[in-house]
């Protein structure tokens, strides 16, 4: 089985995404950062346990051992679930845990990969380190069991909206009150999805492109109903482009309004 540094994921819409797999060095550095954070928290917790043991005796020590175990395992589980696959160390080094098939990361996967960390750490992370180096997709035993991988998140450049959206009249801008309502009802995630669809549209197969923009257009039509005169003769893709234009270039005046301002200046 040949080793790869890239994970390829094909979506139902015909888009192939490539994700860069994190290597042993970057993962080890992220682990060191997390270990330093855990050490600092454990030191504070240790002082509390010592004071508690002075009062409760053996019970304090038992509580301390349980607290250290919960902290060491619970830290990664909590942050990887709440931050969608990232701990503090992974966030600093721009790494993320994800499902190996590109699906949404499940809580059970987060738990499994972190519970098996105990096995990976035997001895001194030798088991997990060897598995990571020898596996095709840089997976330790916990990743194999949970069907997860760790990827590197590249720094993305913002798309040039003026270039992407320029040159076409947006009939929806004639209804600023409906445009404002649309901005209130559309989440940042929904807007980002529509924008990425426009950026990647040339990568889509023709039929998949039609189906994707039809689904997106129907989704946004359900958010706010614009008058028929604003949408007649507009394709689904153009409608989505107009929606993205409203969401991301909200301060840009309508073409008609700009012409009026120019004529009266």
C-alpha cells in the first residue's frame, strides 16, 4: 500500500476535493502544545488535590487520580468535538481531525480515537508513532478504529468578489427591504456555501452543476420571496450569483440607482 500525502474526496455533485494530510512532525508539535497546556492545568489541579488530601486523606488522592484521567482524555474529546476536530495545539498549527470519507465528524469517532490514545502511547507513543509513519494516510491506531485522519488547513485567499460578481445586472437590488430581510435570514454558513459553489462551478460536471444551483436557488427562494419581475428570465445559477452579491456586497448601490446618481450629479 503506497503512502500518500493527499486525501481525495469526491462529492455527490461531482466535485473532487483534496486535503493535505498532516505528517508526524506537525502532529507531534501539536501534541506537545496540548501536553504543555495539560501539564499547566494538572499542576494547578495537583495543588488543589494536595490541599484536599490534607482534609480528606486517601479519598483526596483517589479523586486526584480520577481527575487526572478525566482531564487527559476529556481535554481532547471536548475540544475536538466543540471545535470540529481541533484542540488548542491543532488550532495553532492549523490541523484538524476529520472523517476519512469526508463526512461530518461524529462524537463517537472523537471518543474512540481519544480513548485509544492510551494504547498509542505505549511506550512513549512508540505504537502510535510507528502506525502513523507506516500507514498510508498517516493514521495512528485511534484513527484506524475511528476512521479518521488529521489534515493540514492551508491559508485560503479570499476570492475577488468584484471579479467574480462584476459585469451582470442584479435585479434583486431594486428591492432593498427584501435584500435586508434576506441578510437577516441567511446564516454565514449558507452564504459561504453559495459563494464556494460559484468559485468552484467550473470544476463541476454540467449536470451536477445544474442540479447544485437548482437546489441552492430553491433554498434561497424559500428564505425570501422576491417579486416575479425581479426573477423572470433568471437562471438558477444567476439567481444564486445575485443572492451572493446581496450578501457579500451589501453596500454596493443598485445599477439603476448608480445611473440616477450619476445623471443628477
